[in-house]
C-alpha cells in the first residue's frame, strides 16, 4: 500500500505551523504511515522550534518554495508526495482520499479549496475550484503526485521564484494527469486582507495572463516583487 510524505515549505510561519501540524495529525486516518517534512528557508522566528517540538522532520534548504520543495522531495521516503502550504488545512481523511485516487490510477491532483473568509468574491473563487478548468488551479489547493511522476517531470522548476506550483500543474494538465478531489481544503485569506481583495486578485490575474503570453520566470518575479511583495 503506498504511503504519503507531506512536504511543507516554510519561511517565518510561527503563527500557523503549530496549528497546521496538530490539524494534520487530527484529520489523518493513517497517522503512523504519514511522513511530515518541514523545509525551512531561513526563518528568523520560532517556526523551526515549533516544528521540531511537534516531532516532525525539519530540514533546511535555500530560500524559495521550488528549491525547498525539491529538497523535501529528495529526502522523502514514501511513494506519494503531498505538497502543502503552511496556511492551508487539508480536509478530514485527506490521506485516504489521496491514496484512493492513486489506487484508481490518478497520479496527481489537488483538493477543492475554500478561503477562511465570507467575502462574496472569495466564496465564489472557492466554489469554482470544484471544476477541472486549468484557470481554477493554484498552489493553495495543495498538490499530491507520485514520487515517480514527480521525478520524471524533473520536479519543480527552480527558475520560478513564484508560479512554481502552476508550472508543474501545467505539465500535468498537458499529460491529462490531474484530478480534483471533491473535498474542501481551507486556506488563509491573509494576503487578501493585507493587500485588498480586488487589488490582489487583479495582480494574480495579471501574472496568469503574463505567463500565458510567454513571460519569463524572472519577469513574473519582478512583477510580483513590485506589485505584491512590496
């Protein structure tokens, strides 16, 4: 029976990592067979201490989600990789749901998503994630993939400082190898609160269109730094 390695890239996530690790333990059906790897990119808060105290594997990697997740994947011992953001909480029995899809021959996919917000637009965006449309995908939905397929595709492209999740998803869609599990993961809307829903959504759409029109990884990162990270 395949087993799951959960890979969580972090950078200064002391506010959420403890709650996430407790949540994972609570909703897992196969606690003793789920490996959790927290990959730290140089946190200066209590992230690493909290993760170590939770009893999970903690490793260090150069800053950048693509690099951090690739390092985690190399360390992982199990057959199925599950990439999870530090502020995204998977649904109950997530492990059994993932392994059920693997048993049906689906080698990669994600969950539906909902934001922890009642804003009407974020509720609509959450509702749309049930559909298989490529435009409805994103890293906040988490992502599972067999280790064999991940290696075959070359892992995450480390040229991408942002959009690394979507780049890999594009490759999987091109192979028709992606499924959306009809259970809801809950993710934080903290960046929407900080930047404003419409402003942030506009910038996300712009990044998506820029990539579709052929923008390079460096161009996407420069836009992100100027419009979102600043």
